[in-house]
């Protein structure tokens, strides 16, 4: 699982689709994981190694399709599986209001 909720509260893509982290989200990398804190709701979330890489690429403004391509190369994994997992994570991040479409 790329993304997990913690604390007390708890795909196919268009070729040019982009998401960006919301400004009210603070991220801290520890080892290969990332903790995301939504300072508005005081909820935090964790990302595993692959989720952390996706978060980094989002912060750089990388298009969703390019993220999937890069991850498929970096992890030597099938592009279809990576694209689906990336979409799942982005949907969860968007639903949690940690990222927005740009």
C-alpha cells in the first residue's frame, strides 16, 4: 500500500494531467517513508518508498503519465500496474485534500 492514514483522524491518466501538493500540507521524509501533515485538520498520513517518490515528482510539477513512466523504469515494473497504483494514490491524496489538480 502506497498510502496509509495514521493518527486519531483519519488508474489511467490524461497525458498532461498534473497534481500539486496543497500548501497546507507539510511533508517530512524519514528513511524511505514520508509523513504528511495536514495542518488544517491536524491529521497525518504516511507514504511508503514508492509513494514518497510520487510525492517528490508531484512537487516538481511532473505530469502523471511521466510519473508512471519514470517509476516503471526505476522499479523495473510493468507500466500498467504502476499507472494503476499511481492513480490509486493520487485519488486517495486528492480525496484527503492533500493534493489538487492543476
